[in-house]
C-alpha cells in the first residue's frame, strides 16, 4: 500500500465526509453532551454505519465484515474525527472487537462479531487500573474454579463501559503486578452477577466507566488467546487501536487547524487581518509541517498493518507519539490564535481542544510511546 | 517501461555496480574518499551518463525514465555509493534544459554530465541575501558582450570553479524584479577576483567574489534580458529539492550513525540507554527523520498519480535543515566535553567529525533560503494567508 489514497479510498472518503457533515455536525456532539444523553452517542447512527459496512471493515466476511484494512478504517475514523462524532469506534471496534478478532476462538467470533458489525452489539475493553497508561500494571485477578474463572478487582476508564454488552476484561492469573506474563483476557457479559458499573463523563463529553468485579464467574471457553499470555493479544490489540485512534486524531487536528487558518484570514485587529502578523504566520507554517508529517507517519503505520510488515509495533507507537505531540500543539495553538473567543464553551474550537487532549492521553501519550519506540529500536 | 523490464534494469544496475564500485568507496558521500578510486568511479559513472541519468544522451545524460532513475538512485544508496552531484547537475543543468537555447545546451550540458566543468552560484551579495532581488552587481552591454562590476558573497566553491551562473542588474531603472538578468561567464579571466572566507567550522569553501570589468558573452544570457528573475527562482526550486551530496553546504555522510554514537557515548543499561532524556530525544529525532522521508515519498507519489498535493518544497527544505541540525545537537549532548575538541590528542575521529558537522550544519537553515524565508513561503503560497 502506498502513502496516498487509492481511487476506491478516495470515493470512500467522499462518502464518509458527506455522511458525517450531513448527519453529524459538531452541534450533535454538543447536544449529546449538554442533554446528558444516557447513551452518550446515537445508536441509530451507529447502526446506519453498520449498514454501510463501516463497522465491519476490519472483520472477516464470514462474520459479516468487509475484510478491508486500516487504510479504509482510517478514512472513516478521520472523517468522524473532523466532526467529533462520539460513536464507539475506539471501544467497540478498535479495542473490544479487535481483542475478539485477534484472540477469540472461532465459535466465540461467530457468536459475537456478526452483531458487532451491524452495530447491534457494543463491546468494551477493561484494562486500566491507574491514571498513567501502564498496561501490565494489573492487580485485578482471576482464579480458576472448575470450568470457569472468578474475576475480582476494579477497572477505570473503560470507554463506553456503561452501555457495552460484553466487557473484555484483563486480569492477572499468575505473576505479580507490573509483570507482562501472567495476564489473561476474558470476554465477560456486562450483566453478569457481581459487576457494578459506574458511568463517568469525561472532559471531551465522552463516557468512560469505573467497573468493579466481585467474584464474577466467566466460562473458561471465553478466554482470549492463551491463559497467562493475554499480553500477546493485548499488545497486538493496542498496536492496532493506536493506529486507528491516530487516524481519528489526524482528522480532529486537521479540522482544528483549518478552522484556525480560516480565523487568521478573517479576524481583524489593528486594522488588518491577524493572519498578516508574521508571529502567527510562522506558527501556522510550523503546524502545517507537523500535520503533514503526522499524516505520512499514520499512513505508513496503516500500511505496516495492512501489508503484514514486521515493524507494526514500532510504526504504531511512532504514529501515536507523533499524533499526540501534534494534538497538543495544534489544539493549544487553535485556542491561542482564537484569542478570548477560543476560551468560550460556545465556540466549537474548545471542543476540539478537549477531544484532542483526551485522545492524546488515551492508550499512552507521546512520552510513553517514544519510550516504547526506543525499546523496540533497541536502545 | 513494464515492470519486467524494470526488474531486468535493476539487475543490470546491480551487476554494473558490483563490477565498478570498489569496497573503499562504499561509505557514502564522505569528504575523505580515496582519490584514485574516486576518479575511476567518476569516469565509470559519467561514461554511462548516470551522473545526470534523466538527461538526453546528446547532452551526456543516461536517457533513463523517471522510474529507472529512481531505481538507479535506490541501488546506489543501498550500497552507500558516493553520489556524484554538483551545482551543474542539480541546479544549472535542469534550468538550462528548461530555459537555455539549443546552442547553450550543447555548449554546457555535456561538460556538466561528464563532471568536467565546475560551476558556482553567484546570487548573494552583501546587501542582497534573503532579499535577493535587491542585488546591485551591474552588467552593461558593450557590443556582443556584457561588462560586469560588483560583488558577490558566500559563493560556494568559487575558488575552484571554472564558470559562474550569475544574477546581474541590467536595468537599474526598472522595478527591482524586472531589471535582473541570468548570465554565464568564465571565472578565469581578468576582472574576477576571488577571496576565500573561513567559516566557523574551519572550512574555507566560500568566497567573496569581486567583479571589476569581467566580461560575459551576450549569447550566454539565459532566458530574456531583464527577465532573469523567473529563471533564478526556478533554479532555487531545484536547489531546495536537492538532497545529499550537493555542494550547497550539506554535510556528507558521517562515519557513525547518530544512534550508534549515542549508544556508544552513553551506554546501555539492561538494554536501555542510560540517559532517559536523551533516549526520548533520540526517539523523537528518529521519528522526525521518518516523518520527513515519508512525507517526501508521499509528495512524489502524489505528483506521479496526478493527485493534487500541496507544494512541500519549502517545507522539506526547512524541516530537513532542522533535522540535520538537531541530529548534531544530540550528538554534541551525548559526547559532552568529548565534543569540544578541535585538534590534538584525546578525541576520536568520529568525535571530531561530529563537532565539525555540528558547526557546518548551522548553515543548512541559511543557504538556499533561510528557514524564516521558507516559512514565509509556506504561509503565503501553501496556506494562502494574505499578507
Ligand atoms: C478568561 C478571560 C478573562 C478576561 N477578562 C477580561 C476583563 O475582565 N476585562 C476585559 O476588558 N477583557 C477581558 N478579557 C479579554 C482579553 O483582554 C482579550 O481576550 C485579549 O485582549 C485578546 O483579545 P481578543 O480575544 O479579541 O483576541 P485577538 O486580539 O483577536 O487575538 C487573536 C489572536 O491574534 C493574536 N494577535 C493579535 N494581534 C497581534 C499582533 N499584533 N501580533 C501578533 N499576534 C497578534 C493574538 O495574540 C491571538 O493569538 C478576558 C479574556 C479571557 C479569556
Ligand atoms: C553554507 C552556505 C553556502 C552558501 N552558498 C551560496 C552560493 O553558493 N551562492 C550564493 O549566491 N549564495 C550562497 N549562500 C548565501 C545564502 O543564500 C544567504 O546566506 C541566504 O540567502 C541568507 O542571506 P543573508 O546571509 O544575507 O541573511 P539575511 O537575509 O540578512 O538574513 C538575516 C536573518 O534575517 C532573517 N530574515 C531575512 N528576511 C526575513 C523575512 N522577510 N522574514 C523573516 N526573517 C527574515 C533571516 O532568516 C536570517 O535569520 C550560502 C550561504 C551559506 C550559509
């Protein structure tokens, strides 16, 4: 796969662009936030995307998917990012769905993925237990009990955990906290006895739940991958999820940049357009460069996955590191260059700023991913 | 060309390189390459026309199409062959191909592709740097010649050059962009005086050049008289997209990669660089280099597919400059006081070389349009923010 869109991909982008512009302007996201909507997004719109085949892009045809790749999914995610659509791509497709795809047995995939592709099933991934991203620092435990396991512990920041049907849960079956070995992934039904879910609203208007597990039973057939070796699946899921999330971020900061550029061309102070001030022009040029580099790096990471290259992890962390840096830069400059108006809740630029911050922190920020990139590069 | 033929071409290139490139040259564009081997290599490359692979055969080129030329370059870089390039091949040649008369092409291009005639660039003057169009060097017509008076500065390689491509003012009354002419003349003549300048890295590859009645043939004006600004700008575009191996102040290949030097100087503890801050900065630097090369590749793909990409020439130049400068900054940080050596014992060659490179690369954000000027161009032409 090259670094530019193919003809088919260009058509897909045009479709996605008009879909989101028409059905999901930024005001929609604001309304969902302000009305404290109980779902936090639109199930109807999600199903519409299912009908268009967008939710199943990654999944095999046998389970109702389209069997395409991250190049295609990235297009949808970028367009969703441009309008801050809060639909559960990250939780259901990139995290939960990917975990089932990469680690689930065939019966499990057949049971769960078809509904996921149509938009009828929501799945989340419960892994995080502390603020800073540290995927192996897991204390929640699962112990074997006949044909099943019993899970106990607390999870935080479970994206869309308040509405998911299944919660893919990471728990320790061996080893001690911080160890990569000894982790296992379980597909747990959200209505299982012993589960308590508390919804929390995040600064970007999206939802993440705190979930506690009190001796929750889950059948051994619902383990993803090998017991104790869940981190193998988890790492692969994260690599793919951050490439997807990076594409969404790309769309969001590209939109924020374009809006800011427009503002520089229209706002007048000192009798001239503020875009005539070199102090702002150079910063705009710098942002443009950062944006173009991020686009190339994301595109390359997508091809690493789609072409089955052996440097997926390196490229994925590289993409998330770069996009996290650019998110911070463009988000911050967007507010600054809008002046006082940028500080108001009414002006949409602030919504971009907040979403970009959330995405930057989600699944590891630039510092985390540069660190990982360095390890993968052997230093 | 079909992909089969391209594969065959690639095979041919490989075996030709195997036969012609000695082991002691497979170290990249270093400044200390062994002269004997290098001379032979230059002869071999020029006899194929591969210094200017895409030029027509009649001008000494290799007559390759774009894809073949790309393969050739890739294969040469893969074995770290020295890339033969000059002001003639990368800047003047392409400009002459576009603006030159048939006579000019016949007279100058073959000697450039054979690497026989050295050119220098007479653009900048003490009073005309970024604001190049304010240049004052005068040319006055006398019969079928021009007589030239004035001064150029920062002229790279002027002390070794045979010819100069020069911007001169032919109409002092016209608005500043409209009285400039692009002209070629020999350096070895009365009325041309070259005075080398020593730079902060200790090198003296730049000169001030004084013209006091130097002469140029009127038939050596490229493009229209008083219409040289268009030609000059076009040449600058070629200059900006040149990478690696041009004479324009670019460091050649160094003995040790940045990652290796940082690892060696700092050391690994449990497989991880002992200094976590440098480790972060090194990772950022590697990603910056990737970002740049992927973006250049993407721009190439956009161009070939006819997709309207944005012009990233200016972006590439200034980001490249920042990248190579930052690379040396990191090497300096890793070396500590070992990076402060100038000569004498106690310093490795690799260290001394990095220190000089740190100094040399400061120029990369200045020549060919400073970073600030490139950012002005991006804001105005790419982002279209009105001034
Ligand atoms: C939280 C808050 C509290 C405030 N409280 C008060 C208050 O109590 N009383 C009151 O009167 N005002 C108050 N203000 C308004 C504040 O003083 C203005 O927001 C500020 O002066 C900037 O003006 P502006 O918002 O119109 O932005 P603009 O002037 O339109 O600026 C937009 C962007 O252009 C840049 N810019 C403008 N001119 C130039 C230039 N010449 N060169 C380079 N860049 C330039 C700015 O730096 C900014 O990035 C408050 C603002 C905020 C956010
Ligand atoms: C290694 C090297 C090789 C060179 N080789 C050649 C050569 O072979 N032939 C040749 O003709 N020239 C050559 N040059 C000259 C080079 O093109 C000039 O140095 C360059 O154009 C800058 O001009 P200046 O040095 O006069 O700086 P100035 O133009 O005086 O700039 C001084 C500072 O002001 C800034 N500045 C200027 N205008 C603006 C603006 N509008 N907005 C914001 N900032 C601005 C600049 O960015 C810079 O930081 C070479 C230079 C170097 C360093």
